[in-house]
C-alpha cells in the first residue's frame, strides 16, 4: 500500500477501535469495463492460499542489542526483519513481538514485495500493511496480548 493508503487505513482502524466496531481495510475493486478482463489475480482460492502462508509462532527470546519499536505505553515492542530484495519472491519477512512473556511472538510473511509498514495503533494492537507480487496488497491487525490476528484483508491494486 502506498503511504497515503496506509495512513488512511490506520486512521480507519483507530476510528473503528474507538467505536468498538470492525471494519474492512480493503476498498471494493472497481467494476471492469465491458469486454475487459479484470487485472486482479485475487480469487477466493488465492486468498485462502495467502492466508495460509502467514505463520504465527512462538520463538525463543534472544538478546537484542537494538531496541525495538515501543508500544505507546512502553510495555511491548516489535522488531521487523525484512529480507534483501535480491532474495527473490520466496524471501521471508518476520515481525518479532515482545509481549513480556518468556518467548516472542513471530509473524512470518513470505513473498513480500517491498517494505512492510508496521505501526502501533494502541497499547496492544499492531497494524501491518504490505504488497505481495501480482498487485495484491494486505492489511493485518494483530492483538499482541492475545497473540491473535483480529483482521486480515486483501485488495487488488488497480
């Protein structure tokens, strides 16, 4: 997602959190012109495969010499590890999260095209946005305290 799209998504998420409702990050794809094939490669089957490719796990806590990105209240932090662009489409990006437990939460996302934008939207919620190959963007809201993904949406970049 572009910076302005990510900012808009974050603003919508903060508004949703403030009103205790759930909204979708993705906008509806525009209707294709008559006789023109849609350029979006996203189908129900490919969305299932993309969801399955994101892995949530626990990893052994390691000493970190660099501080992570602190949550607004300073209780939690995360580190983003992005692969080199030269590693190709199978490269793995990871977000390690310290939620004051004996181990770290790890979110692994394969095949990211470009940088992942990760930020705190509250003391316990992280919003991440990224592009996959083939013009597909994703937005994810993760609850650090529960260790669960609250929302994961996909959209085609037209």
